[in-house]
């Protein structure tokens, strides 16, 4: 008996629960249908329920709501929900507009920065162009007014200032002008030195006035003193003499280096030459006879003792080193045995 009663109670409880759920489901459907009805009306924000309901009374979804009070309550819920949606949409739109504005401002900053960099670059190029023009004007001024490599900056600057072209180089600092002046003077000195040495080279090629490695400045001065290249080189005879002596020294060093090369090229001279000379002086004469066919030997004609010392030093060096090593014999080809 008790089991039947328990089963009955359980059945009734389940039935009531199902009825409650069905009722809730029906109520939810009625609510959603009513919301759909309202959404179809395109309701404005300030519209009143009393005016709106007159348009809805014939619709089944309107009648599906149990009471007028519930309809008005659902209307208020719908309007609150719509207001919230509008607020969310507005907020999203505001956020979107804010992002757009930030992006535009950032882009504008980038454009302004690029324009600023471009302007700076143009200004730098313009400034560089002006500086280059100033340098060219100053160089042209010096080319016209500074002809001597002995000129001093302190004296020359005063003369340059008097020329109207001095202002064309106003962009240059004093140190820059002095540096350009020094470079100009060095170039003049180098050019005059080249011309002076060219004169000495030409004189060396004239047989009647030939300059040798032992020619003195006193001797050569008589030959070249009237040449413009000698006169322009320097007004100081001491400077001319010093340059001539440097010229002879360079020629002497070159002549000895060329002669050593000649000795290495002469196959007649071998490691046996020293022994042959000790046995007979004739071998040394034969060596010199071979060498005298080359101008590198003849250049040292004015210093025969020094030339012979170079020959003997080379022969003694070959003697110390002994015979050259034999050429390496190629390894015989190994044949594989079968």
C-alpha cells in the first residue's frame, strides 16, 4: 500500500514539474513572439505604449499575452533592451571612430615626419651645394692670386681679402680656408718639383750636357740656370741644390736596383764564378764583357768601383749558397699487380 502511495506521489510531482516547465516554455514563446511583433513596428525611442498598443490589438501575438499589465511590462523590457543595444552600438561606433581618428593622426604624424626628413635632406643637399660652390670660388681665387709655393697663409690672406671673390667663400671657416691654401701650395710645389725633375731628365739625355750619378750641382747649374723650370722652382739656390741632390740619390738607388736585377738575369754568372775568378781574372773580364751590352751596366759607368763591388758581392753570395737544388724527379707511375 505504501509503495502505491509513493509511486502516486512521485507521478504527481513529475506531472506538476512537467506542467510547470511547459507553462514556462509557453510563457517564453509568448514573450518572444510579442518581442518579434514589437520589432516589426520600428518603434522610436520616445514612443508611448498607450498609442502603440492600438496598432497591435488585432495581432494574435498581442492576444497571446495574458493581461494588459503583462503586455506593458514586456513592452518596457523590450524598450530597455533596445536602449541597451543602441548604447552598445553607439559605444562600438564611438570606439571605431576613435580608432579611425588615432590611425589618421598617426598617419598624419608619419607624413609630417617624412616631409620633415625630406625637407632636412633637401636643406642638407642645398647647404652642401653652397659649400662646394664656396670651395670652388676659393680655389679659383687662389689659382689667380697664389702662384708661389713659398707663399705664407698669414701674408696671403690679407691680399685675398681685398678681392671681391673673398665674400663668395664666406661659408667656409678660417681653418677650412687655411687647409685649402696649404693644399694649393703643396700642389704648386709638387708641380714645380715635377717640372724641375723633368728638366733634369731631359738634360741627362743630351750627350754633350749629360748628367751622371757623380755630376755636381755646380756643374749642372751652369747648364739649366736659364731654363724657366729652374727659375720657377725656387728663388733659393740652396733649395735647388737640395732637390738636385735628392734627384741624384733617387737615380742612384734605382740604378743599383736595376743592376742587381741584371745580375740575376745573367745566366753566365753561376755559383762557380767565384772559383773561376780566383783561378783567373779573365773570367771577371768575361762577365763584365757580357754585362756591358746592357744599359743598366753602363749607367754605373761613372762609379766603376761601386759597380764592381756589386758584381763581386753577387758572385760571393752565389758561392755561399752553392749549386741550386736539382729539379724534383717525378715519382714513377705505380702499376697495380694482378
